[in-house]
């Protein structure tokens, strides 16, 4: 049925205008209802990397494994922002790991991981290996490579604060002890979370804020070595800058001259060192008593007395 019908009789201009208005309003409503909702674009990564050496095709076994892995990955949170899942079917294996910053909330965990999954698949649509970094999390996808516990670094990503310190040596003299302290705390964090943050007084009563993190599947030594590796690159990438960060898939650090982390976040602290154990008391062994030693003169008297008694007994019998 059309919106406007014409009769043979002359229609009043008022009624015609009104009818046109309602017809137009109805058409707009129908258009809005049937128009698909526009999806908001995902926020851009700080950095991403698509490995072009290995690709997959649509409808392949790898794609099915990838779909299954990334659908279930957000459900694998260990409670402290670490996610990992492996899916294998046929000869194709998909390994995935996501790591969220230790000072953000569980809601921020989920949001960041979901954004990473959507964005990385758009940016690297058919690559079997890809990595994406957000400020709050990172996502790694690898095929046929067991990535848990891996310390192989193929690419470093760094970002720097443009402001320079007035005295590089003095600034580094304050920065290095802070990062060294945080490296030790993070490495000792245990299998659930390896994360540490703190601040220290810098030059001229300024404040330096620092944060370090490792993937918790690394051992204490692996975490410490990974952080030492990237912290030592400060002099290469941004020596003298008042802020900077280096990101690699299994560890990262950041420092700034302003607070950039949530100081009230729940962080797992390494347990205090156990007090040295007290050795059990040595059981007391009774000392052997030495029998009294008889003097030679007394022994001779007793022997002589015994001989006399034997002689008397013999004489009486005879």
C-alpha cells in the first residue's frame, strides 16, 4: 500500500502536507530499523608484528583451530591477568598467550584481551604468527611453536619520553637502583604473577616511577635475565630521557617522571625469606664412668689376707 493515495476530488492542502510528513517519518523509521549497527573501531595497538613467513588459507584446519582458540582464550584467566590456550587438530597447532598489566582491574583485563583478539585478526588476517601490544596487555599467536617458557627475543619495541634529563649520569644513578630492585621483586613473584612497581626520589627532589613485568610462565632466573637484557638497553635507546619503555613478548619495563600506574592495585608480593633453620640439639651422651683404681699397697694387703684365710681353712681340715 502506498503512502499517498489520490482521489478524484480535490484534497485540502493541509491534509496533503500532513500526510506527506507522516509518510516521510515512517520511511526514516523503517530505514533506521533495518540498517546494520556500525561496529566501533578497535583502539590502535602501541605496536604490532605480523610474521609473513607462514600464512594460512580460509576454511583451513589452522583457521578452525585459530577460531576455537581465540574464542576460548578470554576464559582462561589465571586470576591475575595471564591467559594461555593451545588447540591442536590434525597437524596444525595454535598457541596463544595474553598478558595483562598487573595494576589494572579484571574488567580491564577482559576488555584489553577482547580488543587485542579483534584488532590482531584484522591487522594480520592470514598470518600464523602475530603479536600485538596495548598499554594494558599484549597478545601473542604462534603456530606449531610452544611459547610457554620461551625466552627467544626476535624484536624489541621501545617508546621514549621526549624530555631529556639535565644530568644523564645523575638521573641514571637514581634510575638504575630502582629498576634493579623491581627486577628482583618481579622475578621472585611466583607462578601466578611476576610484576612489580614503585617510585623513588630523583634529581632535584623529583620522583621517578618504575614498573616491570614478566610472563609468569618464566622461571625466576629467566625473568631476571629477560629484564636485565632490556634494562641494559636503556643506554642504547633512550639514555638521558626522563621516561621510556621496552616491550618484548615475555617481559617489559617502563619508567617515567610522572605516575602512570595504579598504586592501589593488588600485587602478589614474594614471600619473605625463611629464617635460617636452627639445627636440632645434639643428644647428650652419658659420660663413661671410670671405675676406681685400687692402689697397689691396698691390693697387696687384700691379697695377703685372702692367702691367710685359705691357709687357715686348709689347716683346720687337716
